[in-house]
């Protein structure tokens, strides 16, 4: 069964009020959490075949921090449509993933990711997805039918 990883970006900085939301970088805590997340991914052997990442600065910085842990064969797509996406929009994007792809990681934002986890896994989903949270789901079927059957939560990690 395909595996889906939902990764909320690490903690962003609010230090510069003149920056647009899209352009906010990671805070020092976010940089530390992203590094810890990379170590966790390496230790757990998490290597998705495809990463879909929001264009927001904080999401791209989170991805940059974890990228060395993913190895060199992971396909990376940075997509503007993932910034501010609803659960429905994220699900529609996942429906377009080719069936030959066995695992996908989405690096994006709340409330979309949290709502998607809840929609896919129901009561099994974590109640909240704070920054730097990672949820691993077994999809239970092909990408095109994702959401038609409940997903199983394989793991849920929150780094503080």
C-alpha cells in the first residue's frame, strides 16, 4: 500500500512584521526542530519517493533541512498551489500522483494538513498537528481513490 507523510513546516519567525506571510523564514526553534526532524527521518529510514512542498519560505527551509536525510533519489516538487491549501485541494493534488509512486511527503501548512489527516484517518488522526509534526499514513489503496477508504496512522511524531 502507498504511504503518505504529512509534514507541517517547522516554527516560523514573526520577527519582521513587514514580511508577507508567504515570506516568513524559520525561527531559531524551527531551525533546531527541522534539524531534529532530519535526524528522526534518517533514524527511521523515511525516504519518500516524492516530496510535494509549499512555496512558502518556512516550508522550503524545512525541506532544505531534511533533504540530506532523504537521500538523492527523492523527487522534489515545490508547488505554489500547496500554500494555503485546504484539505480538499491537498487531496485533489494527491489524486494526481502517478500510481507507480509508492510514497509521498507533503510539506505544507495548517489548517489544511490537520484537516486532511482527520479526513483520511478519522479518529486515528492526531488531534493537532503543531509545527514540525509528522504523520505517516498507510493509504489503503491507490492515490486516485485516496479518501474513499480510511487510512491507517502508522506513526505520529511531534518534535519540541
